[in-house]
C-alpha cells in the first residue's frame, strides 16, 4: 500500500511544496489511526493536485475510516470515479454496504464491467483502465476476488443467497487465500457438508501456492468444514494427517482423542498408547509453552496448532460429538488467551447452555454486552442465559435483538425456535426454524428441528419429509438417523426403525467398548423399545442396560426394563424394576399401572414360600418336623399366562425421546 | 466349603507386615476408615513382634510438593482446593487424592444442601457425579486406575445405581489392593447371595476370611459367619474388638439376645468409648425392654459424641421405648442428616412412623432403607405392614415374601404372609404358610389356631382336629387372656363336635365338659353333653339289639374318615 514513491503519477511542482510529502503524511496518519488529520491533509492534497483520482481515492478512504460513508460515496461518484477505477468502485460499494443501501450498492457494482477490467488485465493492451484500475501494486487477482466477495456480501444482505454463494465461490477461485469468502460460505452454512468438501477439492490451491503452502492451506480450511457427520474417533486425524501417516487406525477412540494432546510432541514419540497421564490441563500447558519449544523439532503444521482457530475447530468437534465437558475445557482455554475470540464464542456459549452453567453465561453475557453492545453474539449470550434459567420470554426478547443486529446469525434463530419449542409452542417454533433454514441453506439442523416439531404435532408424514431433506444435506449425521428411526417406530415399521437406530449407533460408537457420550442414552433406549416390539427381548434388555450405564438412575429406562421383563414373564424382575422406576419418579402412571398388574400376577404365580408343597400338608399331632421338602416343586400355577401388549394399551412414550435433541 | 479356605493357618507375622503397609497406604490416601479398621486389627495382635529386619519404615518415597499440599487441604476438608492442585499430578497417590476429593466434595455438598430441607437429596440430580464417573470411565478404559482408584470408580458406580458393574470393579480393586478393607466392605454390601459370592474371583489373602464372614453376616447366614469368627478368634484375633462386635451381631441375628448382650457388655468393657455398632446393642436392649441399661447407654453415648449416627440411634431407641415417638423420630432424623446412608435409622424411623400411624412417612422411610440395603428384612416386613394398612394385599404379599426369603426361618414373616393370603381368600396358600410357621416354632403362638381354622374351612376335618388338639394341649393352661380364651373354647367346642360326629363319645364328652367352663359357650356345651348322653343311650340300645351288626358299624365310624363327612350333616352343631 505504501506506494507513495511511485513517480509515474503526475506531480505538480508548486514552488517549494513536495506533494509527495503530504501524501506521505496522509499515509502516516492513517497508519496511526488519526483519521481526522489524515482527512485534513488528504483534502489538501486533492486540492493541490486538483483532483488526481488516486488522491481522491485516499480522501474517500479517510472518510470511510471515519464512517462518513455517504460523504465518501458522494465524493467518488461526483468525480465519476466509481465507473472508471476498480478500486474506487470497490470503495463506493463498500461504503454503500456499510450504509445499508444494498440496491444502490448493487447498481454501482454492476455499472462497472468486470469483464472489461479483466480483459484489460489479461490482454494488457493499452487501456485507460489498466493503469487506472490499480493505484498500487495490489495484485489483480486479489482485487478481483475482493470485488467478488463484496458482491457476494451485498447479495447476501439482499437475501439473494444463491447468487451470493456463487460470488463467494468465484472469489475463492480467484484467490484461494481469500478466507473471508470461505468463512462466509462455511459459517453461514451456505453449503452442505458434501458441497463444502467438493468446493475444497475444486479450489486451485496447487496452482496458486507452493506444495508446502498448499498443504497448510488445505489443512487450515479443512478444519473449518462441517463437523456434524464426523466422529471423534475418525476425524481428529485430519489435523495431523500429514504428520503421522502411520498412526495405527485400530487405536481406540480415547487414544485418538489423546492424539490431539500428543500432537505437540509427536516427534519425540508417536506411540500413542503409552499410559502417561496426559490431562487436558497439560494440553493447555503444552499449548502455552509451545513457543519455548525448539522450532527445529516442530514442523509448520505442528506449530500452526498454536493458532487458536484450530483449537476452536477441535472444540467444535467435541461439541458435535456431545462431549461438552471436553469442549468447554478447550473453549475456556481459548477464551483465557483471547477473551473475545469471535468464532469461539458461539461454541462456548452453546456449550455452557448444554452444561447449564448459568453463572458462567451470566458473567460472559454481561461482559460482552458492556463491551460489544452492537454485536449479535453479545445479545445471543444474554438470550441464552435467560433460556437456561427458564425465563423464556426474556430469552426471546434478547434473541430477537440478536437476530435484528445480524440477520444471518443462525444460532440465535435456532435458540429463538428452541425457546418456543420448550413451551410447546410448536407453530411459533417452526416459524423460527423455517427462518433459520432459509438463512442456513447448507445446515440440516433447522430442518431436523422442523421435523421434530411436526412429529410432536402428530404430523408424522410431514416430519418424515423434513427428516429426509435433512438427511440429504447431512447423510451421516446420527441425529438425523435417530429421528428417522423414531418416525419409523411411530409408523410401526419396527424393522426399519431398528435399522435406522443401528446405523446411528454405528456412527456414534465406531469401535466396540468405546465411550459413547451420555447424550445418546435415548438412542439406546429407543433401540431397546424397537427390539421389544420385534420380540427380541434379550437384546432389548441389553440395550436398556447399556442406556442405564450411559445415563444412570433414569426412571424411564428402569420402567422400560421392567416392561421387557414383564413381557418375558420374569414377573419378579419386573416388579423389582418398576419399583426402582417409581422410586425415582413417583407420578409415573405407566409404571404404577404396570406394577399393580405385575405384582398381582406375581402373587398368583409364585409359591407362597420358596419350598412350599403343592398339596395341603397334613397335620401330625405334636409333630413339628418340617421334612416334607421331598415333594416335587410345583410349577407355578398360572405360568402360562401371557401378557400381550394389546391388553395393556399404555405404550412407553417415545415422543419424549424426541425432545432430547433440542437445545 | 469355607472350611478349606479357613483352615490355612494364618501367619501372623506376615499379617502384621501387611497391616503396617496397608495402614500407611490407606492413611496416605485419606481412606481413614480402612486405616482405622486395619489399625484395630493390628492392635489386636499387638503381641506379635516383627523380626527387626522387616522394618521398612524409612524407605518412604519422597512426596511431591503438590501431594503434600493437596493432602493438607484434604485433611482440612477443603476438597475443591485439593482437587485443583492435584489436577496435573501423575503419581498414583496424588491422582487418587484428586479424584477422591472430587467425590467427597460432591458428597459434602449434597449433605450440606440437605440441612436446609429435611428430605433426602433427589437422586436424579447428580450431574457432578456423572461427570466424575465419565472421567473415571475413561481412565478405566485406558487401564490407568490403580487399586484405590478402582475402588473409587466402584463407589461412584454404586452411587449411580450400577450395581453389577460396581461389583466387577470392586473385585478388580480387591485383586489389586487386597489390603484395602473399604473395597471388601463395599463388595460385601453388593453380593446378593451365596452363589454369587462363591463365583467371585478373589485373591487368596488372609483378608478373605474377614470378608467371607462379613458377607455371611450381611446375608443373615449367622452360622457360617460365626464359624469363621470362632476360627479367627482362635487364631490370634481373640482381642479384636471388631471380631467381637461381629460375633455379637451374629448372635443378635440368631435371636440369641442374651448372648449378644453379654458380648456387647464385654466389648464395652474393653473399649468403653467405642460407638461403632452400638445401635445394634441399643436394639437388643430395646427388644428386651431393659430400660435402665438403655438409658445408661444413651447417656454414655451422648457423653462420647453427641453427633454420631450411632448416638442418635441409641437415643431414638430410648425415646421409643418410653413411647415418645415423635422425639424418637427427631433423633433418627438427626442421624440421617449426619449420614443419609445410615440404614438402621431409616428402618427405625419407619417403625416410629408406624407407631404414629403415619403410613406415608413410614413407607418413605422403609423404602429408603431398602435403597440403602436390600437385605434389610425389617424394612421389607414394615413395608408389608404399611401396605396391609393401606389395604393393598398384593403389594403386601410381595413385601412379606421378600422379608420371608431373607429370613426363611423366622415364623413371623411367614405368618404375616399367610394372613395376607387368607385375606385374599387364597386359603391353600395361607394354610401352607401357617403350616410352615408352625414348623418353624411359631414365635407369636397364633399360627396354630389359624392353621386349625383353615383346615376346618377347607374341610380337612382330621387335620383341623389334630391342630386344635395340639393347640389345646399347648394353650390349655394359659387362661385369663381374653383372646386366647376365646380361641380355646372355640377349639374345645370344635373338638367336642368332631369327636361326637365320629362317635368317639368319650373324647367328645371330655371336650364338651370343658366347654361348660366358659360362660360364652356354656349352653352349647350343655346341649352337646345332652347329645352325647342321647347317643350313649342309643348306642347301648343298639348294642343290646344286634351286637354283631353294630360292632361293624362302630368300627366303620371310628376307622373311616369318609363316613364322618356324611354324619356331619346330621349333627346339630356343625360349627
């Protein structure tokens, strides 16, 4: 930028004033953020040079930095510079965008013929715009990319997301380093996971940078991709895929998770199975001490791990794998280093919501609102706080504020929907989710939630359709699979339900004996219900027991186990489990009814005491011997009685399993 | 089969060596109860001296600064601080302290919150515990838990009601650290029955005998427990207060109350400031209605430590004996505030609520007791009683059955079961229960008459008569008590009728004559006597008429029971 020394421009030599000095002044003050001073001198330079476009451009630049958008626009357009100079055009549009005049911005954008500019560049024949197009030595492809990015932003602001995403993609094609375009595409959920993958592989990375750089860039971008469909056990390798290609794949999840910690000292040992006790704290320490490490021992990749962005993506990964404790540890570590790390905050807040840590949310929201009252995320935090403490009205108020500040802020829309959903306001919730789904084309979550709401309003067919759509976007997300299973269950297609649940389970639990997050307890329970319906009672019991290991002391699980036992005619066991269930939830009508039934059954079918004879014993005078144990044990009198599901119309309510996915 | 386990002679020198190591290890980890237990055992073999070369006291490894800091916080009950400063420690002791202090912190907070409200904490609000469990689970899968941490994992699992898993973990913990008594003790609470006990893979360690005896005692298998304790007693642990107390409890379970009281007196003589197990002693005194001893015990306990669960129970029992039930409840509640897992207090409080006719509260208490220990037959029995009051006989049967299975040789349970069956008009089952109760000794003395009545109801006249006869023999000399009197003359009347029907006029006459002794059935008795006299007259007349035929008839009557049924129709007083 500091191209003041170029002398190709005509300088007007007044008596003893060197205009270049003034230009230098302008630059210096701009660098020092003394915009008013810069403006003053820029104005004088313009006066002195009587309207050199480049000087006018800088004058407008000063105005822009002073947030005097309309003034800048007027200046540029009055000189007609927005039609001739690409950078001036760019600046005009920027100003108009900031001033929220999107139509005007688009008009200005379209008034400049990009093709001419491009041709002028490529042909490099004599053309005014070639010279005039660029003031400084900014590479043309970057300018082009910036213009496209800007166009994308204008279009997105005008709710024309389809075209906008095209623009972003083009921008990225022009300049693979243009992170903002990539970020806009990913963070605003414009693309589905598959499309993101496609985009990343289609980028001309190798043409625009060296091999080493390409690897770095690829890794960095990849860390930003969607993570719904990834499992901790498989994905964390991506960060170090280039470092140890020889990581044994059969290591258990936990070990792989640990790999992340080991990344920092991989060169020392790559055997990840040793039993040293690496707590998360140490990870943090390692990250802190990273600088102190011998640089020769660490590759670029490893050192890049130091970047908080990559830690954020790791945290995100934990989040989507429902490992909220781990995620919260990471985000707290990040926020300790950078208290207002923008991309970390949404994850952090969501995580605190999951963990219901209202105290932390309270402090955070207060800080954010004090410091950044204009950021959507601040009000999002406030809304989340109220959501967690159960004041939904206030939550909605602040979430609405958040969305009004940044209409593209998806999480706020979803939370807005949730706040309705927990109050069973299905229609309102759906409206919010629909809005979110429009904003986040590439994200399946809004569709999933809409489907859930449909399911809760007994509109199973519609729900199914939404889930199918969601599955189109995210075919590997276990949540979607689970919901598909629930729908199949409700449609009495138990075989299909079982398959869906099994698929989901396979995604959640890639390796036998690996740790499944607690969140998946409903999945296991639903599998149990399905197996019960399919009369696979042993399996059903197995799943319910697994569920109770995941989430102990849950009345629902206990009464489900009791029910299976009742169907298996293990009346004694059934009584035991229903008792347990009622111990935890006393107003459980299903368990109460079942217990009444089962306990009656038990008293009929069981012998009065373990070795009771099956005949009426004869009384012998003065004989108090009890040696009539030789009698053959009688089978229980009514053992053959079958409990059929039909004569007990109460069905374990599976719908409350649906709701778990919210929040 | 435990004989073969026990017969291995204990090598007291090795035991002592083990004990010294165990005490140190446990104390360093803040496992004070285990350390105390080991130290008590160690003290009981004070005469055994170690050869000088075995002393290994000064090879203590140097403790890290973090450990020492954490330990001091731990000792001062600043658990959160302790866990914070040990977060990154890797050595086993500090790691254990880190996890254990987290657990204790959770428990302490739960207790502290309980002081505000009188109800026990909601078991479903256990997020912190679940998180701790997740941490332990992860370490477990990585095989990073040592014996003590495994024990902690087991404790957490048990708290989360994952008992079968907890049992495996405790077994692992014991195999790694056989000297940690706490793990044995927890395992003992989880073993449901003897078959499971024998299937456990336990190390062949001298601690195993203590464990087995403990389990047998827990399972109310007093005989086998006593065998082991006698054996331990004879092998050098004769001074162990622990063994003495356990034996006393075994006697208590066998209802040899006097012996148990003797044992406790001895125990208090050698260890006057001991509070452990005193609640059982107070139960004994209560049952024997030894008011002064109980008062004395209560005073001593208060002097030693007012805020111990045992003390509270003793006082509660004392008030209960004085029929001040609400005061008793107050003290049991205090005990439960001190330790919500304290079994005796729950059960006793249930009893008190029963006395106060507060069935709902009683049910709550009993249920809590069962939550703490499913083998508490008194709580099951109490539950049965409450549901009897609530007129829910099916539940009643279930609870009594549980109690009966736990105490198969206790006639009270089976009697209660029989009564419930009778209420449900399941007479056969009821009859079987009464029959069994009679066979078991019939502590309360009501089973026999009930049995007799049921036989009667089921038309088993011979059996009924036999039972009534037995009853009359037993109870004949006890008079004055209104209820029994009522039953007795009913019995006499029945027997008189019975014998009359069968033509056994001599017996009939004897019983009818007895009937006259009671005002209520005097008239019936007289009528019977008249009838008998008539019959005699008829008989004599018949005898005179045709001796051979009537002889035949007579033998038929006396020998064949089937005929008696027919004759019942003719009898005027067929009740």
